[in-house]
RNA sequence: GGGCGAGUGGCGGAACUGGCAUACGCGCUAGCUUCAGGUGCUAGUGCCCGCAAGGGAUUGAGGGUUCAACUCCCUCCUCGCCCACCA
C-alpha cells in the first residue's frame, strides 16, 4: 500500500498558502521565538540536498513550538548579490538581475515543495533596491561614526582578465579563468573598522558556562583564533652603522619589534624585518647609509613581491631571507650587536612587521638560524616541581641549590642507553649526579658514570648547552633540593668496567635500554625532555621556564622576568590581534553600490540619505575589463557634488555580499518598511534570534560580521541587544553515495526535486533527519530512503485500517505505557535537536501499534501518534488527521504531555551480573527494595550455579538498574 | 606545522550522568502472499564454538583506574574539518 504523496502534498501546500497558516503577526501576545535558517545564495544549480537538512530541523522545531503555544517567527529569504550570479550571467549572456530572479523563483518553488512553515510575507531579497537601500544607509551610519574609511590595500590583480579577483578565484597563484600569474596591486579600498570591536567580539566566546553564547564549541574556538589575541610587548632596537663605514654613527634610527616572549630577549641573536617594512625601503634609498649588498636585497624584494599569498603558504617549509650588510642592531637587554635580516616569514600586517629572533626558543627562528648559520643561545630552561610522593618538594623548608649533570651514555655497538634503576624508590632514569665545588662538569659526569655503573671509558660527543631545573626532596640526603641538570652526550668507547662498590650496588641496578624501552622506563617528568633530545638532537624549548644567560634576570621565572625586563629596558606592554579591518570594496557589478561621491573641490562626500538608494543601473556592460563596470555607466558615474553642485563622480565599487547578510535577520522583523531600516519596537519584540541553523562554513566570516553589525547597531541605539544569535547549531555536510563531497564533476549529486517526485517531501524531510545526528557529516544512501517511505506507508495503513492488522496478543494495557514513553522521548529529542532518535521512537511506536487489535483504544493511540508525527511529516499528518474526521487541523493541536503516573508504576528489568558479566535479568516493580531484589537475584537458577562455586565478596546494587555479585 | 573533532555489525547509526553494547533503519536469509516481482506480510540476522540449551571473545590498537569502561586517564594508529610563517 503506497499513499498518494503528490496529491496530498500539493493539497496541503496550497491550503497553507491560501490560508496564510504560518504567517505570524507582530501584535500577538504570549511567548515568542525567532527560529532562523541561514538564507541561501540562489545559485543556478538549484537547491542542494544539504539545504533541506537545516531547513527541516528548524521547521520541525518551529512546528513543535507552535503546538506548544509559542508565536514563532520563521522566515526565509535570499542572499542574492554576488560573484557567481555575475559570472553565470556573463556565461549565458544575460543580465545578473534577470538570472537572479530566475534562480530565486526556482529556489522558492523548491523550498515550498518541501512544506516548510515559513512566513513568506516576510521574504527578503538582498539584491532588491528596497533592501539594499538600507544596506547603503547602514554604510552611511558607519561612515558617520568613522567605522567606514578608505585606505590603500593590495588586491589580487589578474593582468590577463584586467580585473581584480576574489581570493577564491586565485588557484595556485593563477587566475582560475585565464591562468595568468596573479599580481598584488595597491588600490584604494573601503574598510569597515571591525578592529574597534575586537574586545567586544571576544566577549561571549567562552560559551554558556561562562555566560556566553550557546554555540558549538569549535565555532567559538575558530572565532577566538580568528581574532587571535596575544599579549606581549614592543621593544625598540637601535640600528647602528659601524664606524669603519666612514659615515657618522646614527643614533636616531631604530626598529620597533613585537614579542610575546620578552623573557627570551637575551637570546635574541638577530633581527628580522618584513620585506615591506618602511626601514628597508628607506635604507635602500638613503645613499648616505647605503647598505653594502643593496643589489642582493633589492633582488630579494622583487622576488618576494612576485609571490602571492598562496606561494608563501606552499613555501612556508623553506625559509628565505637576506642579510642587510653594513648595519647591525643593538639588543637592548644584552647590549650585543646583532645582524639584521629581511625575510618574508615576517608579515608586515602583524605586529610591527619586525621581530627579534630567538632561535633557541622559537621553531621558525630556529629554522632560519640553522639555514643562515646564526648563533643559537639558550636562555630559558624548563622547570619541574615534584608535587607527589616522598620526593615532593617541600615549600616551607630550606632550599639547597645544586649544579648537577645528566649523562646520556650511548653504546654504538647495540644502540642502547645506560640507565639506572633505584632499588629503594620507584625512580628510573639516566646517570645523574651533583657537580662538586670547582669540578668541571664533564669530569663530574664521567666520575658519576664510573661510580654508579663502573664504566671507565666514555667520551663526550656533544654538549647541547641545555639544562633543566628540578625541585624535589632528596630522600637519601634528606634535603630539599633545587637541582640544575646539565645534559651531556657521551659514547661508550669500550666495555671495560670495574666492579662498583657494594654501597652503590645496593642503591641501584645498572641497565642498558633501547630508545623504545626508555619510553616506558622513565619515571621522572624530565624523562620527557631526555626523549625529546634522543628524537631531535637540536631540541629547542619553546615553553616557559627559568632564565639563564640573562644577566641580573637569571633564575627568574618567565612570567616575572617579562615584567622586570620590560621595566629595565623600557619596553611597553601591548596586545596584538590577528583580526584586521574588513575590506568591503569589490570592483564588481552585482552588489550594492557604495553610496559615496567624489568631488574635486569637496573631496569624499556621502550620498545624502534622502536620495537613497543609489540604484544599480541595468544598462551596464558588466563584463570585466579592468575597471569597475559601474564606471562605464555615464548616467551612474557622472553626478553632481551633493555639497557644492560641481561636477563629481560616484564611487564605482560595490560592497562585499557579507555586508548584505550581516543584518538580514533584522529586516525580517519589519520587511516592508519603506521609511526606516526597521521599526525598533518590532525588532525588540522578536530579536535576538533564539535558534540559528546553518553550515559550519560560515563559522567565522558571516557569523563574526553579523555580531559586529549587531554591536554597532547597539551603539547606534537601533537595537537593544548586542548578540544576534543566542543559540547556534550547524548541520553536517551530506556526502554523495560514494562518501565523497557531492559535485557535478563526480556525478554524485542528488537532486531534491527527484526525491520529492518519487517519494514525497515528507519522505525527504524524514530521511534527512533520520540519517544521523544533525551536526555529523553523513553519506547519502538511496536504499535507506525506502525504509523511511515504508514507515510513512505503514502510518497511512494504520490510520485507514484498510488492512486489518491484529495479532493473537491483546496489548491494550501497554498502550498507555507506549504512549507516555514515546511522548517523553520525542519531546526531549526535539528540544535537543536529536531528530534521528525521535524518528526511531516513532517507528517503534508504529511497530507496536501494529500488534494492537483495532478498536477505540488503538484509535486514540493513533491520533496521538499523528500529533507527534505532525512536525516531521506535516503533509501526511494533515491528511490522515483530516480523514479521522477531526474538526481542527493537526498543526493546531496542543502538543501532548507525558502521563508520568503511568511511567512511575512501570516494572523495571534489573540486570543480574556475576563479576560484571550479565547472567540474567529479573523484573521487579519500582518500589521493591534492595534486599528483596538481591534475594530474588540470588534465587535465579543461572545465578545459583555461579554462587555455589565461589563466595560472594561484594554485592553492588544500582536501583532499577542492576545487581552485581563479585564472586571469588 | 598548529587547533578541533571522530573511529561501534556488511552499511547509516543507538547507548541518559561509568551500569544489560549493537535500539531504529538499510541490506541479507527463509517462509507466506502474488500470474509475476525491484510489492506487501511474517520470522531470523554482529562474530566464533554448538543441532540446541548454552558458552566465549568483541566498540581503531595497546595499557591503566573501577565491582563495572563505547563512556574516564595515558601511549599509539587512522580518518575528517578548520587555520596556516600571527612573533
């Protein structure tokens, strides 16, 4: 039996449209909720099966809320401006406006065919003048506030197409169209000053426990990383020209560097400037100071300039750079004269565009130093404080400081390392020992090796200049110790060995172990460092620690040292952010024109508000030629200055489409308003958005920009909240049947229209929800769809009772239990967005109802089922509900509540385990106490068997769950 | 390179806060229905031993904590996503 889905679905979609069933009034009283989907970009390809995944989730939720008496704002619209429409229009030789209108019509048709309960009266289209008028209005507000400004910035320039490219259009450094090598070109661009809001944007990102946003943790993390706050200091390094260059020593030249590790400054052995750093250019120009290898430097600058960002990424493994010969810098902490380099691993856009390089404590600097053979000076040494056990450091006792050695003795004959295992304590490590007064450390190490292990001939192979500090209680000497262990590498020359003294022998055992064995052997925390050294002989420590080789700051903790060093050398603490201002200019046609006019007399003038919108002209040749297409429209371009009336020209760039989508959710509250961007009262009623669902690809850009806009609007007094989306959930990607991303070229794209045609909208909705958890990435499985469809058919049959279904068992008594259980499960699952398990609960309910004889009781249970199913499969539910002769519609029903009494008196099945293994079950009513349950459990024949062969050591009882006998 | 997440039957997945692993669905097997089946119904179905009753091993691998681990801790492997020279 297969129900006529096409007929039913069309019937109800028409009903909902004709009766404006889901249109929501602003004036209704009672509880409100705003449930929002990320509006789609109406592409020419039409709806993708990924779209309905999120839409179905919010639709189920919205319908559920309405059945609970909540007024729900659930709108839909189109993010219609953008490059793809423009490119597609160029390809098919039509105007983007025409193409977009077609695409929107197609999208709207497809979305409507799925029966979502949107309030279509509130639809917005960001490319309509009625909408972008207010996008432009917002630009003017930003401009007034100083939040929109112009500056010169590099853009991706394609010399072949003579146009600016978006980052996505640059593939491996080439233009995706004509494959010319993309260049960086400076152009004057408009920016939004999002950096004024960095700290405000950082607020709320700690998640709900910290009173922040209820968003997926990864998204919050990504936003935090994107903003990239790091606290550090700015330090001036003086530049000196050596006296022998025959020129006067200059004292006024200096370079400001930013560092988060001021504690490592004594290890700064060179300075690096970004290629774009102003000092590089001025040094090259200034013939007085002319650096001796200027040609080499100039060549390097030319080379780097050619590189696009992508090249830099690819080449990030191999560092390049060039030394500025003829000048040096002075390390303000150590007073040392250090060389200066130009290298493109330093970005002009971050910090000051210059760094002090500390190769001993930074991986990138280390790599560079190795390549250019620069000195590596270790100045921070790791610190360990033992806190557990007998050897725990005693904070209130006197501290005895000792110099010590740690000998890594390698036997090349068998690739093993010399170790000692202490007999009295659980301590396993390398040969270590104290350095006596006046003793050389190499001698000390050799002496310890001899004393502890008897080996006579070891030779020093390397001194890594590395040490670590351990704070512990010396159990043999009964002293509170601070030991500084210096690491030395030795090799065993031969196995000649004396017997060790009995005292030593009683203390520890001597072992030879492989690197693999060492991993398990080390008992001490420092073992980790030893292993690091064995894996990487040049191991550098990038963490905090105690200072060394740092003059008066030696032995200070990193944190303390930063403060003291800053004070001494006059460094200024500073916070840096990765976040940069938002470049909104696009040298493209299909976007909202920037409402600015340039006058030779009056300069940059905002378009007067009353003349908005600045309409996008239709009669434009929008094909890319090298300048913004709008400059070619005389009627658009040539304009009078709003201030002096003289001949002026319009800004011809358009805005980034992310500007349009940064405020659309506000417009839904008052979409028809032609006098204002929106009525503040209406927005206050509905906003902020309670639930927002969309793809994780918008984690940073859209969601960050929308938050930024909201905060600006808050400051402008237009909204009374500062976060737009209180709760956010991402839908996971739906992959093709082959487990790969759906794409036309792979031929694994599923067209929703075909599924709706063949199985119906309800089946598609239900299948997409049943596939798995909403947020998971999951592959499409055509075969599984039929299972969902079969379920709906079974519901249809159940209601129609056409096919009489009974079994021998009469299960009337169980109906109420099933009903209560199902209501409970489905309700909590919808609340938690666990739609897949809600559907499986409904399936179980239907399977159960099939075993119940036809009659009044069953009829009531079926009605209950239909109500629960209504948010998931609205068409079928509406149809069968009507067929039952009900007066009101199914979506008007009140969501059922759980009869807790029924569940309370249920008997429970208690698992009976022996030694944690399930051996049987007993069924008891909930009020039966522990003693009785245990007695019953013991009487089970399966259990008796086990109890006879042993003695019960312990009995674990978990009420309503299990009994576990621990038997010996 | 850094950050985040995930590994459970032939497949998609379920398991609340540490308490009966594999719900629900697909697929598969058998039977019935049907002129017929790429329909419907009924029963069975993770693996190994066993006719069965029953027993054993099992949630990527190895170890640990616990009466009890898919769940917590450590080490490793694999896959996915995001960021990527951010000083």
